[in-house]
C-alpha cells in the first residue's frame, strides 16, 4: 500500500491527502480544491507551485518549463511533482474565487457510440458516459490509452448541458500513440474506454458585455463549438464571431451546422477561411482574415484555440487591433511528448 502525505495549500488553508505517486494537482482537483492549470503535461508551466515546506519528486519535469534555477528556488510543476514528505505549497497563479464554477476531477467509464471521419485525417468521437460529468464550456478530458498507461487530452465539443454524451474532435498524428495507434486504427463503436475530467481553465461561462471573437485552427474548433453553443443558449455575449482556419476545403467540418446557427441567431457570425485553396469564402491565414475584418478590436474579447503558432499570431494580431491583453484567452494544442505517462491516482 502506498504512503499518503498531507499537503497544505497556502492561501486556501486547505489540507489534502496525496498518495506518494500522485501528482499534487491531481489530488487537489479530486478534492475539489481548484489550482491553476492548463496542459497537465508539464509543457505550459501554468500549474507552478512554490514548495514552502517539505520535499517533492520532480520526476521528468522539462527544464524548458521548470529551469534548474527555479527548482533550486523551490518551484515545482503541480501536474508532475509528487510528495516525498508532508508539504506546504503556494500556487503562483490565481487560485482564488474567479467567479467560474469549478468541478472536481473524477474518473469515468464510457462507451464509444460515434466514430466518424469529418475532415481530412480528422474524426468525431462521441462517448456515452456511465455517469454524468459536469464541466465548463471550453474544458477538456483525458482519454486513457489502453495498455499503455498514458493519457491524451481532448476538448469537449458538446455544450455543458450534455453531461453524459461527450463529443471530441481528433486529428491524426502520424505515429501518435493515441491516434495512429488507437483512435484511427483499432477503436470501434461499442468499445469501452476510460477517461477523466474535467480539466483546464479555458472557458466562457459568465455573461459579458464585450463582443467575442473566437478563432480556431484545425481541431481547435472543438472547445469553441462548446462555447458557441453555451453562449448562444444562455445569451452570454452581445455579438459572437467564430473564425475557423484550414488549408483546404477538406480541412473544414461542421460548416452547415454553424451556417444554420448563423441563420437562427442574428448576433452570431461564422467565417471559415482557407489558406491554400481558392474558394468562394475567406482566403488567407485565419489571423489575417480577422485583421481584414476589424479595423479595431478595442472593447472586444477573444478566445483562441489551435496550434501554438496560430495562437501566437492571433494574439499579436488582436493586440495590433487594440484588444486589451487581459481579454485575450487562449488554449494551445501541442503534440504530447511520447514519454508522457498518466499520473498515478489512488
């Protein structure tokens, strides 16, 4: 039986029990104690903690995320570090009440009910859960790859009102353990799978006064689809602009679905863009299309999801159009390092 340690989260005055091989972040979220986090893979650094008392095992924390100097200064990655003793830690990010509902991390079992090709090397995966999962529009879940002990992250594309039927958009990665080795090869409808969630702090859940620009690249459309459905159903924003970028027409999907939403909601605008194929729609890099549509983005907000290069380009473009940096929210999709394993859970 593994040993348990007590971890106090400074500022929250909360004590949680953590298994010796369980990450601090995993234990906190399961105890419904919110800590800032994004990738849960050790690649973004959002979950950095200051270890005030005690000792942790850093495991394979990447040095580009957690430098040797930071380790020496007592910093650790909450998503990777496990306790070697009782601890007192302090989150570096905002772990207070941000006005967003938070739901505890839980393990789930479900059945694959839809598995279909929707675009070039892109599949829609729908899982019917045995028990409902509460989540915020924009969050993600981790699917556990059978027989490998690793987890891969996919955003929910369905609205939070659908707590039993989760929709994911999956892009094929050649040689990818989860995609090439499972979802695009052996996975079948009716298969039982394991997953955990919800995770992430990318969301739009509260009513806001600012019009919102949503920009997605590839399957970065998934969390934006969830956000769009939630925002329209609850009238969260005065005006909503959705941009989806692809190279060719074969990269676009759910076009008719969004066209129908555009017909039903006068304050919703859908603008797909292609960068490498002539067609009757917007052409060029999706960020350039946005720049061409708005002479100023002052007083607006943005939600960005896609490859890191697209997200960075969008941030720069929106700042040039005078959007306040505090109103730019992002979620980057990056390829998971091959050695990343699922953290142990009790």
